[in-house]
């Protein structure tokens, strides 16, 4: 049922974000090493920056997962009720 309040009460699929971040971390690490070995310093730096961004994102995701059901609800947690907007 759509209530129109989804942007305010949306939940993130943290497990999916975790696996996608891990995949990105591996590719960024591979790219950094491969470009460094190939002597392409500009691309190696770009991949290194991407590696840092993905690492920070992964840390935030893991922090939210560890915070429990408020950030990572299971199947037994019902959806949030839309806020009651009374004037």
C-alpha cells in the first residue's frame, strides 16, 4: 500500500548495499594495484580515491547493521506507519 510518505520512512536494503560495497571494494583494490603496476599513476590515484570512498561507505553500512532493527529491520518488523499529519 502506497501512502505517499515513503521518502520520509524509507528503509535501506543494508545487506544488499553491503555486498555491493564489498564487490566495489574488491574492484577498486584490483584497479589500484593493476594501474600502479602498469605505470598509470593517474588511474591508480583515481582508483585509490574510489577505494577510500567505498571503504568509508562500507564502514557506515556495517555500523548501521550493528545498530540493530532500527536500521536493519527483519521480516518480523512491520513497516513504519505513515506520520499522522493533523493541523
